[in-house]
């Protein structure tokens, strides 16, 4: 595992950086310009400790008797704590000799001044170790470990401890700072390596080459930057300025490469959940890099100034390791996103406080010069905190929305779902849109809809991959359970009570949508079945008339012709033939009546719907002595469409037949009424239907007859509590 070995080496080097810096003397200056040892061919004092004979803005010309422009060479002058070294500086246009006493380097003070960087590196290392412990074989986890250890080495070498004027000529401190800058170049290579490894390793046979180039790229950019300019450097100081800036070109190229690679992986990734993680990670890293370039790198390199204090730049990168953890671990693993949510919120608030503090201190220093620095800092801290406090709830809401979706606002999910459904065309697309919207809006790794099919369930739509524990929520409409909404939170995440309440509310709305989609599907299927049934009925009628009545009438025609001839020659024979023809015609009439009765029950024309239902119910009750049938029927009904009459009669007959055959009921009630349509209700006090039952021909036929007319037929039942069949058949305008 080369990357793990490299990480261990970087950890050892980080410890050595602390040790060598603490053991070396200090002249109390800072001369480096950001990621460059110095700029414009001059060693300028940027900062100095209080009480030093040196001043900010002094240009160091010679140190320890060596002219820096011609004789600069790190390690050339031995120095110890307590030594007094002669400096010659250019101050106010004149050369001024200064003697500086070397002091121990204030390691703890330097760390305290760099508290944002210490906090950032602690977060990066902790998160990377946590990721690697949970995903040791994941290429992205290994790359994140490399990022963390490289960051630790860079900050230990040049982040916490800046370059001093003394370091240019004494000891190994220049090389400590320089190697840390090389490590900074390696850091951007590891970030690009991560972009090549997430969400999965780049699918290319040249992947290893791309990974190698991501680490070799900084060296190539370094050579491209230094080699063409090195011959034009006429002094030793100018040459060391070129050599001492290994990331001068890198900071402009690699952030753009990383962002482009993340966008490319996002566009070529087929996993929707991975796309969400990539989007969040790209926004976090890209935004942090952009802020770093705009507020620190570009102003310092272009105008030799800073828009904000350099100590605060790590704040903009604090969300990055947390977003990286959420991206690598994915699927809410180990509740990492809860930590991410809170950490991101406090990181952003800290950034706001830090920026506000710096701005307010600058304003107070300019407008109120008599106010001492302690009061300025206190006022600035109070005002910054007061201005930032109202942002807390808003920041939390925005971050929770990005990480957890709309779990706190299920009606927003319903609104999004409504907008999504407007673009769907088929019932299958509608059901698929439901699970995709729920999965994406709530940031779930898996969502599916399973509908009842007989005694089991059939999955009709799915989103994502099932991970961890599955939670089932019933999909129901008007008391009828249609199926389940199946969701997963993560490998080790359980939904809390609020999450379950939100999901149940969404499932309730989804039940109506699934019911509508099922009705649409059933309607389309019913229409196709109606067309098929009509054609089959036509074929049956054709066969019955052609094969039954047709030959009989044809034979009767021939018999009549023969009888006519026999009337004059053999009257008795003619009479016998006419009797036979009469029987044949009676049989034909009976066949025609049979065919007609199958098309429409004649009892409806003879008695009407109400009386026909009453007669049939009495017949059923008469056959089964223990069964008592109670009827709540109107005295009469207005003229109903023939199709409604037939469907109502057939549904009542089928329901009563089921009561007689299967319910073991003692009482049964039949009710007909008009309530915006024709309502039929048949209920009994029998054993009811089992918990899982399969629609038989009778139940299917009742539903089909109602749906054909645009109505509905529901069957409600509970074990031991009987069964209730409720059918509603619409009537045309003016139908009653």
C-alpha cells in the first residue's frame, strides 16, 4: 500500500518539522510572501516581534557579514540562541546597521496565532482517519488519507512557522520551509487523485498513468515556471526567489483541474446518489478554492496586499473535509451527515464572525485612532457576534436542506412531486416519478413502491440501491391498502420519529397518486378487454345465429316449399311436415331468446331494477334458511341507462352469491340509493376475507363492471367482522 506508507512518512516528517523549528534560534521576523520565500528580489521584513530592533518594511541587505544579493546560501552561518548577529537593512532610503539577539522560537505562540489552521488540520486528519477506518480498500478513502497527511506536513513545515530572515543563511529552516512548499504541491496532486477516484476509480486502462501525472504535474509546472526564467536571474537572491516558489504557477492551474475533473465525473456518473455527493463536494471544494484565490492569493501576488488577514483563510476550507466524508462514506453512514450538518453550520458562522471581526477592527482603527487595541478587539468581537447570531437558524436550515432534504417539510416534497408529475405521460412514469422525487428530495439511498398482487407484493418502481434496514409505509386510498412505500436511510441509520411522521405523510399523498395511476392502468386495460370482449361476443353471436338459428330457418324454408307442393298431391303428408316445421321454428325462437337473455337479463325489462334485486335477494334467502336478508331499496328509480342497470344488477347478484357461498353469515343487508349517482351496498356479518387474499373471478368482475362505467367498486373486510361491498356508478347529466 504505497499511499499508506507515504502517509506514515509524511507524519514522521511533520514531527521533525516541529522538532527542528523548536530547536533552532529565531530573529523574530517573517519575510516570506505567501507561498514565495520573498518577492521582487528583496528580503523585506513583513512582520516583527515587539521590542526587536528591526522594523516592518526593512529590506535586509546583509546578515552576519554576508551580502544576500550575492552570497545567500542556506546553512552557511552557524547560529545559536543568545548570539548577536549584525544586520544591515535599507530603511527610509539609507543603510542602517542593526544588531539582533537571537531568541528561542515561540512554538506555542505561533500555534496560538494560527488557531484557524490548527483547527482545520485537526478536522482534516480526524475525518481522513475516520474514513480510512471505515473504507480501508476504497481508493477515495486512501486518497483522502494522503490529503490529510500532506496537509499536516505542509502546515507543520510552512503553515504554522513562517520563514525568517535568519533562515536564509543559517541552519536547515529554509529547507524545512521549502520542503513543506513542495509538500503543498503534493497536496494538490493528492486532491486531483481523489477527484480521479471518486465516486469510483476512473474507468480507464490508463488510470494509473493519470494518477501518476496528478502527482508529477506540480513538478512539471515548477520546471515550466523556473527553467525559462532562471537564465535571466542575475543575482543569487533572484535565483533563490525563483527556486523558493515551487507552487507559484500551481495555485492557478490545479484548483481549476480539480474542479473540471469533479464536473466531468459528475456528468459521466450514472448513480444519482453519487451525483448528489459530487455536486456537494464540488461546490464545497470549488467555492473554498475560489475564495482562497480571490481574497488571499491573487491580491498578494498582484498588489502585494491582503483583503483579509492571512490567518483566517483556513476557515473557508473547513467545510471541505466534512463534505468529503459525506461523499466517500455516502448513504448517511454512521450518522456522519449529522456531524457534517453541525460542523458546516459552525464553520460558516465562524467564517462570518472572523471576517466581520477583521472588517470592524480595520474600521475602528481608522475612524477611532485613540481607542486602544483591547477595546477595539472587544467591540469588534461583540458586534461581529451580534450581526452573525441571526444567521444561525438560516444557516442550519440551508445546510440541513442540502444534506437531509425536505424531511422537516413533507409538503414541499408533495409540491415538488406535483410539479414533476405534470411532465409524466404514462402511469409507469408517474409511479417512477414518485420514488425518484421521494429519494432525491429526502436524500435517501433507496426508495421503492411495491403493490399487492394476490398474496404477495410486486415491485413496480425503484430508485437507488437498498442499503441497511428497510422501512415500509403502507400506501392506501379510501381505506384500501394498495401496497407499500419502501425506503432506506443508510447502512446503520434508523429513521427517528419525526422522519417517520414525514414519510408517513408523504406516503399518504403518494397513495392517492398510485391509486390514480392504477386506475389509469386498469382503465386502459379494461378498455382493451372491452374491445376484446365485444369482438368475442360478436363472434359468439355470429356462431350461435349461423350454426343454430340459421340452419333451422333455412330448413324451414325448404320444408315450406315442399309442403306447398304436397298440399295438392298428398295433404296428410303436407300436414305432418307443417307440424315438424312448427316445432323447428319454436326451437329457433327459443335459441333466439337464449341469445337475447345473455345480452341483457329479461327480468330488468319485466320487473325493473328494484324489483329484480328484491326478487333475487328473496330467492337467495329462500335457498339458505339461516341467512336473513334486509333490504333498503327505494320504491322506484328514475329511468336509468341500460348499461347502469345491467352493471348494478350483476354486481348485486355476484355479491349475494359470494355471501351465500363463502361468508357463513347470518345477516346480510342490501341497499340501493341515489347520491350523485347510483350507490350499491351489500354487507354481511360473516367471517370476512383473509388478511391476504387473491381476487377471484367474481370480485374482479364486479370491479371491472364499475370501472367500465367510470365508477368504483371497493371491498372492505376484516377477519370475523364481515364484508362490505360498496359500488358507485355515475349517471349522466339529467339521469335522475
